[in-house]
C-alpha cells in the first residue's frame, strides 16, 4: 500500500467573476519513506498542491474533484475535525519563511508543547521532554534554554531547524516542505537540506519537497514531478528527469541551471512567462513558449504518456527525441 | 529598562510643560483677576498698585515661571466661585469622573473583545453583519443624543433606572466616594457609563475586528492550522494576543481621551464630576478652575499614555524595553 495516492485532483478558485482552475487533474503516488520533488516556475501550482493535501486551501480555493488517499484513507473533503487529527500528527508541513511561520508572542516551548498536546494526552513536563529531544535531533544547542525563548530571539536558520523539529514531534508519515530554504541565507541552505534529508531517511518519513531548484531536487529526492500551469507535465525518477528530460519545459528548466551555462554566457532562461490561471492557453499550456510547438499543440491538450522511463504530457515527444538523437549523431 | 523609564518620564514632562504653557496663556488672556478681587469701585491708581503687587505687570515669561513654580507645588490658583484652591475643587470631583470612565471602560473591554473576535471569525454571518451595521450607527450618533434617548426610554417611559446624579455613594478609604459598593450606586452609574462608552465601543469593535482579520491571514495562523491546533486555541491564543497588542496602544490613548468626553455625559446626567464642573466653570468664567481642569486632565492623559506604553512593552516579547531606552 502506498503512503499517498492522489488521483485526478482538481482545485479551483471561485473568483468574483469566474472560477479558475489552479490544479488540473493531478495524479501521483508516494511510497512509504519515499522522497518526491515538485518543481516548476512560480505560479505552477506547487504550493496549492501541498496545501490541498493538508486540506488547508484558503478561500476562495476549494477541491473540486479527485481523490487523495493517505495511508489507505480518503482525505479529500474530510471534515475539518477529522482532518485536524491528521495535520501535524501523521502529515506535517514545513513553511517557506521561518521568520513569519512561528507566532511572535508565544515561546518556542509553548508552540512545541501545544502541537504535542493537540494530538496526545501529555503533561506539559512530558511534552517538553519530547520537545527537547527533538530539538537535539536537529542540532539545536542548549535546547532546554530555547524553550523559554521567543522566535525573534533566534536566527532564521535556527528557527527553520526548530520548525523541522516541530514537524518531527509526532513522528509523521509524511512531511510536506514548501521551499524550506528559499528565505534563508545561502550559506546555511545546504545545511538545512542535508538535515532534512538525514532525518527523513533515518525516520523513514515520506517527503514532498516543493522547490524551483532542480539542483536541490536531484540531491534530495528519488522521484520528481514537473508542474506547469496547474498540471503535471513530466513525472518519473529524479535521475531520469535530470539526465534525460523529455518535456521541452523540463529541458528548458535544466538548460537554465547555472551549471549548464558556460562561464561568461548568459543563463538560458525559457522565454516568456507562466500564464495566469485566467489565461491558460488552450491545447498544451506551454505551447506559446515552446520552440517545438506545432498546430496540434495549440488545439489539443496532450495526454500523459509513458516515454523512455518517465511519464510525459507532450504531443511531440517522439519527434523531439528523434531530432535530438539525430543532432547528437550528426 | 531604567533608561526607557527615564526617557518616557522626560517625554511626559515635556508634554506637561506644553500643557501648562497653554493653560497659562489662557489664564493670562481670559478675564481680569483684579475685577474678581476688588470689584468695579476701586480707582485706577489703586488698581495699578495692586497689579504691581500681584506681579501682573511682570513679563509674560516671569509670570509663567511663577505660575509653573506654584503649579509644581500643587497650587493652581483659587477658584473665583468656590473661593477654594482650584486643585481641591477638582480633586473632590475627580472620583466621580474616574468611576464613570472606569464603568465605560469595563463596558468597552467586556463587549468589544467578544464582538470584535466574533465578527472577525464569522465575517459573513448575519449576526456579524448586524453588529457591524450597528457599530456604524453607534459611531455616528452623538453622545448626548444617546444619553437623552436612554433617559427617555429607561428613566421616563419605563422608570427602571435613575436619570441623574450619583445616588447613594459609599465612602471608602477616607477619601473616595464610590458607586460600585451599593445597588443604588450601580443603578445610577449604568446609564452614564453606557452613554460614555457608546462612541468608543463601536470604534473598538471595528478596530479589534480589523486587526484580528489581518492576523488570521498571517503565516503563523496558517502554520498553527497545519499543526492541527484546535480553532479555539488558534483564535484565542494565537490570534487574539497578536490582535490586542496594537489595540492596547490605541485603547490606552482613547481611555485618556474619554476623561475629556465626560463633559457631555456628565452634563446630561447631572453627574457631579469634573466634566460637569468644567462646564459650570466656563459659564462663570472661573478662569483658575478652567486652567486647573485643563492641566489635571492633561496630567491624567500623560500618565495613562505612559502606563499604557509600559504595559505594551511588558506584554510584547519583541519589544525590548532595555534597548528602547538607547
Ligand atoms: N488565494 C488565491 N486566489 C486566487 N489565485 C490564487 C490564490 N492562491 C494562489 N493562486 C494562484 O494559483 C496559482 C498557483 O499558485 P501556487 O502558490 O501554487 O504557485 P507556486 O507554484 O507555489 O509558485 P511559487 O514558486 O511562487 O511559490 C498561481 O497562479 C496563483 O496566482
Ligand atoms: Mg509556492
């Protein structure tokens, strides 16, 4: 049994004058202890995916259709009371910016203890002991003293470690981390990622890592979803996707990586921008930016097909692959 | 901490100096103390002589310094009408006014927090819309109209509550007369307190609601939800504490302001406090009393603001009082 199984998940936003689709029939699976990356440019729907899994979409967003099975239980549309016993307990979330994630007027100790007490019958003293233990696991120096401190007394890196410790408090099966290092100093980003990787592996915790950094994905995850305009356009083993991307969009993302650019050359950005939800092009949403687009791409939405060792939603993947091969042999 | 206190104290003194200067300027320009002292029938020569003796011909600045020196010693002149030190007259009226402000504050705090929180949590509920609508109406009706309407309904039509005076007050601590120790006292202070609260209450409901709605959008509230925290705890621990921090500052200032608002309420309800007294003093051109009132009210205002700032610093963990002094 897989840990998480998402089928045809569709999320919409009921705006004043129209209803827009933010997630369009997303499907993916996650095994126990497996680490999955979700990549894509800003506005692709990565965060919306994370929040839908938690059933935490804020108005006017709602799950329109589809199913989310978590440990065999259907959780899409679960009433809040039941969902609450899953959140923070079996499924935890790490937010992007540790500077605004913690409540400024509550101590670290209060915020950790309340999380434990929300899900377990524990005395405050016992909860604090668990909190101290978890803080130690994320290498927080003198954890006992931290409990009495307020968030503003700690650095960003320290806070994100504490948030990671909080995610682990109740030994969840799944952690959703939405760009957990973007807001941090570059020098400590790698440390935090390494810590997250270490803890997920040693505790057999499933991880959904949301990021726009393909480099991070390749170090952290086993499988990857590439999202564009609310759809998954490519999915497969991270190694395959990085080494042999099939979708022109994924190729574009990889070519735009600094490592792929010779010194002195400009970064090869994909021309154009991700469309807004109200203006998603018909056919393949990527077609206006795609160098290989043909008429068919502009009129018909591509189905997801297996190609090479990945799932990809592109009409022209066959032709594309052959041209690339011809180029290489030439 | 000490540095902050000292800094705050200096600010308070500066404000008091400004108020005293205004007070003195009024005294200097309003009414002629000689007429009050000797009447019309004295010759111009004697008048000039008296002026010299009283120092009324000294420069503005010298006179102000003298005024200030007396004020610091608690001497704000003698009321023309009561023939008593103005400060004594005011101190006798002070308890009535402070109790009225206290009653109104109780009503405001007791109602604005639950109403503000409720309308923030359920903004689309009919009841919330009714409360918000009523708050607009409440803000726009003047205090004296509210007061007269209440007197008409509760005192005249139904005769449930008395319409004027303090009723049976109980003498406590050898100085203070209180309304809060007898049923009659309570029944007398109820309507005036509601009238006084009627302007501030809707403002506070709206302020708390606006702050709370903003806080509910914050990342840390979303994070608390993601941790599976019960909504009650999110509302009343996570959100309310952050909501009330800015409200405390605004609220403290408003409570200070309310002391001045009592003039209207006390007049309508014939409440024997210093607001009522002030209006009478104005009618009688009792200049020393008018000036003394301004200075005492200014003093109360400055003291409440300073206390509020200190409380804010104490309850807000991100404010470091020690560092703020620097
Ligand atoms: N409350 C909302 N109302 C309307 N549209 C929204 C709302 N929240 C998000 N969206 C839209 O949904 C789309 C996906 O947003 P999402 O936050 O998932 O993007 P993302 O992939 O996480 O991007 P980023 O890398 O910038 O975090 C965007 O087009 C965004 O404008
Ligand atoms: Mg995002």
